[in-house]
C-alpha cells in the first residue's frame, strides 16, 4: 500500500480507459505518498486537461516544473493549455522556456508562433476598434494614429488598411487617402467600391478627368449593382461640365 508506482500505473490504466475520476484519484494517492513525484503531477495535469479542468491542470504542471525544471514535455503541455485559455503571454513565456531547453523542438516552435500570431491579431484588433471609436467622434488624427499602430502589428489586415485610408479621406488628407486606397486596390482588386471613393476624391480636387476614369472602372466591374445608373448619370454630368 505504500508503493507509489502501483497507484501511478493504476491511474495510467484508468486514464487509458477514460475513467478520468478514478485516474485522478489514483494519481493523487501516488502524490500523497511522494509529494515530489513530478511524473504523477504531469500525468494528473494531462487527465485534468482532458476533463476540461484547465486551471487545475496548470497547477499540476507548475508543480511538476518546480520539482523537475528541465522536463520538456511539461512545458509543452502547459503552453498548450495556456493557448487554449487564450492566455497568450503565458503561453509565449512557457514555450520560450521550453525552447531554451531544446531549440530544435518543432512542436514548441509551431505553438509559439501560433501564440504570437493570435496575440498580434488581438492587439491589432484592439487598436483598430480604438481607431473606429475615434473616427466616429471625428477625431481623425487619433484614429489615424491607432490604425497606423495596428498596421505595424498586422500589416496584412484588409479592414485596418481600409479604415486607415478612409480616415485620411474623412480628415481631408486627400493625397494620402488616394495613395492608401490605390495601395489597397493593388492587392485586393475585388474591392472595386474603392473606385467610387477615388472618384469622389478626384471630384473634390476638381480633377474631372480622373474622377470619370475611376467611376468608369466601377461601372465596368459592378455588374447589376443598383448604384450603376446613379454613377452613369454622374459621369454624364462631369462630361458636360
């Protein structure tokens, strides 16, 4: 009855049979016999993870690390739990610790990159939302600042690129706005509504020729869009003038 290994292997067997509560009980018996039984803490953490008891699993993994700080598998599973809980800073820290032990751990590298990318998206989304809030209050300088910071974090986000261009437009920075809109169109030609905005920009700059060109590009691509007739009338008016 005082042999921790018996409880440990019984717990592993229950785990394989997916009898999680019995498995947890036997791992705890093994730990009661030996409080420094790192492997029991690790395996208990795995069972708790499968049960969805993530916070309890984290405690077990940390106990395992405090006893054996160089066990790579513990860091890997702990980092995955943090990713599942969307605790990306903690996940990044954990995977970096693992990679300091083994720079060649491919799975850790992939999980670390996943955490980085999701964290970047969250940060850029927060900045984008702030920018939108400022724009709605006509504070376009502040909005542009937030959109530009979001772009630095996530430069391929189409929504942020569009919001930045539109903020320049609403501010009255027409040259910068047209540059940003054209840059967006180069990569995303399917966003042909932008031609309408470019047409409006050139109208405001009293450049009828370029305005007509942009409106014509929209008509060519818009199919049966209800705005087609309206834009055709606008082109006709511009030609007469």
